[in-house]
């Protein structure tokens, strides 16, 4: 899995012009799945995201997790994180997970994360408009294949 984590003051997702979901302070996640991903990848990502200390404490130090601040998560499927641009000028997405598998894993990921932190989502495969107010900015990248090594 590849996940872009953005600390936000607020974020929302619109589908066909209608707000589908929105959050206040928390994390906006852009989530991509590959066919090699397993339950290990899901559990690793959920653990890291829910416990990652990237919110400021009273002293202004990044010492608090999304759980600690009682924040929310907005999770958006984003297969384009697997873009391969080594050849030519048109990206290849052949490393991205097969849509049926990727959707199943994405939904499992959201369910596992929601059991720890309130998690809302967009719609897998839909064209979405994402709005956010980035906080910091703080942006972190996770590639779970690095944890599998």
C-alpha cells in the first residue's frame, strides 16, 4: 500500500457536486493498493496512522496522535499513487491493484481504521473533488512494502 497522510484542519469530498463526507481536524489519507498487499499491510498501515504523533501538544511539539486529539480521518482511494513515469510521458498504472482486489482491501483498511479512529471515505473508483485546509503543512508518505522487507 502507498498512503499519503496529510494533517488537516478540515477536509471534504464531493461526488457529482454533492458533499459525500467531511471532517474537521484530523488526517486526509490518499490510499493506493497493489495486488501484493495482504492483511499485514493493512494492519501495519492502520497501526502507524492511528498512533503517528504528528499533532502539536501544549508545548508546540509534534507529540500527539489523531487518537489523542480525538480527530477524524477522511480516506480517499487513489490508484494513481502507483504511477510509473520511467518511460515516455504517459504514466503507466500497471502496478496498481486489480480494481476488485483494491476495492476489497481499501474497504477493509477503512473498517479496521474506523475501529480505532472515526473514519469517513469517498467512493472507490469515483471522480471526486477533494477540498482540504492543510495544517502545517504536514505530509507523510507510507509504503508498506518497506515494512515487508
